[in-house]
């Protein structure tokens, strides 16, 4: 099976055009960083009856995700760079609905992609006890679930302990992505993430959107202006409109091409 490994701010996936009978098992096998190719998961691209293309996202543990912000930017680059389309404005069908992409092309290749991520749906803060620790988080849906925690020092955030435990807390049926967010100056946030089904990753596009929306809702950042979310893998530009619609802009890069025995 031919694959293309791509990454958006270090959030890496294996991309394949077409869809197999066993995407869950293949994602587990090929995502393994010791016995497989190594990735945060796999993304399958196919034609769509309601959009230009369709994407399905499977995490490294085989679970299917509804949406991936970094992943969908790479889908835009994949289909343009490989000649499946010559459009610079695309629509992509996801389990969270149809998303619109704007491709920034230089030298015949996509360098950056802006994505209409839809509306952020915020709920009231939750106060929880997680393994004996009192935690306050802001639940946000970006088509997939997020729990945003504001912290004083994102570098010291307990991703592998508190993040891991909160992912499967009974308050979040089906699990949740957990973002630890430090508010900086000038509409900037520092964010680190424990992703549902993948663990610690370099970046999470929907998580950056959720974090920016939570910060705007609390008056920590300004609506209608770019919020720069600094992740382990780089920076995303997020704009939260007055009606809570979210636009995300960031890079998409190809790492390598390869063939895997399946």
C-alpha cells in the first residue's frame, strides 16, 4: 500500500487515497513508531457525493475521529500537489460536517491552508475531581470534544497524568481531548495537548481552535483578531468571529512517500 506521510506542526499522519476494508487495524499497525511507519494515525481520502473530497481519520489506537484541524490542512495539500484538483478553494466532507479550505500556493505547491472550522460550541465550566485532584475546565466542541484547562505554566502541564486521566473521565462520554493553556501577551496562547486516542502530540488544530474560543469567551483574547496559539510543533493563527465561527490558518508539509506491506 502506498502512503504519504505528512505533518502539520508535527501532528503527523499517513495519508492514502482510497479506503480499505480494515482502516482501524491498519492505523494501529502502521502508526506504531517501533514496528510500523510511525504516526499519530491515518487519514483516508476519497471522492465525496456532497463535497470535493471526503476524509476519514483514525487515531493510532484505531478509534475514528470526527475532525482533525492539522490533518485537514494536509488533505488540501495532498489533493492539490498530487493533481487530484486544481482548485484553490475546496470543500471536504468530514464526520463533523463539510469544511471549506483556502489553499496558499507557491511554486506550484501548497504551503499554508486556511480552514473554516465551523462554530465553536462552549458550555459552562466544569469542576471535577480527577484522581483526587480538583480540576476546572471549559468544555468546547469543535465537532469533536475538548476540555480546556487554563494553567500558569504550560511547560509544566501534567499531560501524561492529569491529561490521560481526564480523557476518559465519566463527565465526557466517549472521551475528550485535553488542552493545557497558558495566556501570554498580545493575543497569544501557549498550548499543550493530550489527544483522545493518540496521547501527547506536537499539535492539535481543533484543540487550538477550542482554546482560542475559550480564551475569547473569558475576555483573555480579543474576538475578530488573530489569536496566535503556540504549540509544541509551531504556531497556528486562529480567528474567532462575533458569532463564534472559527477560521484556522497554518502550514502543511509532506515528510516522505513510502510503501507498506499490509
